[in-house]
């Protein structure tokens, strides 16, 4: 069964430091996609970055990069030069084909707090 | 601008009453999804629909019902059979075969 595991319930980081949020996944599919979303206190889900299972290079989007280690089934999010506005919940998710339908499977999330 | 509209943002209902949450998209996406989120938790799939007039149960469908009569609309009814309906509900859509998921801003349901 497809599963996402985020082992850090909370992270506290000083402003301007880099932060790594951990994500491991479990799937037997050869083709899959991995996502990171940011959820501020308002509740909206903001898409940050995507990595396809066949992508050879790690995805990057501005200050966000995804450290994809396929053999370890790991897809960690790296935020460089953290800002106060980065404080939020962060979710790792995997696109899976289950019973012929495409679905997103989410981890439990990590609450990131950036301290000034 | 294209997007997903969920209404209302906050909803209060008495225990034992059915309530319907609205989700409308103007992105021309084929697939639509309903997720439930409890405090401090991840999102769990309630129902999804890949095409008009067809939908399937997700992981936690008991106590919920949906319809998909139009491509743009995917309303969710929380019935009195749902034992713990108080939660944050998120609707999402995606084009078939791509990874472009779009989420609505959510409805926070409180049952008293």
C-alpha cells in the first residue's frame, strides 16, 4: 500500500537558516510523483514543488529544493534562507494510482516555526 | 481567474442534521476530490470523481455522500451517520493524467 511518513511533528529554526523537512514513502509502483505543500494557518494548501519518479535531477523552485533519493525512498524538502513567513504546516504527498484512479496520499505533516 | 471555490468558509450545525458543502471549479478539470483534515493531522480522502456522473469512495467515506451532475460541481453532504463530523474539509481538482492539483480554501465545519 502507498504510504507517506513524516517523522518530524515540529521543527524550530532561526530565521535565515536552511531547514530540511523529512519525508519517506512506500510504494511498489514504478511511476509515481512526489509533492510538497505548505499550509498556513488560513488552511489553504499551497503547492511548493514536484518530483517525478523518473526525473534524474532534483527539483528546485526558488528557495525550495527536493532532495530525492530513490533507492532510500526519501523525498526531503530543503528550504534555504528561511523567512518568518515560512512558518506553517508542511505536507509531503505522493500521487498514486489506486484501483485505476489517480489519488494523492498525504503524510501527517510537519509544523515549521521560524524564530526571529 | 480560474480556481476552486468552496463555500461557506465556516459552517455550524446541530448534531443530527445533514449539511452540504459546496465545491465549484472553473478550471475544466475532469477529476475532483474531497479531503478531511483533523487538527494537527494530514489529509484523508473521502470521495473522488474522475468523470461526470461517476464517483468512488475514498478511505473514510462512511457518513458522507457526494454527487457529480456537472463537471464544475462536486458537493459533499455530511450526514447524521458521520459520528465525528467536526473537521476542516478541502476540495481539490486535477486534469486527468497530470499532476496539476488545485485546492480550494476549505470549509471548517463545527457540529454542536
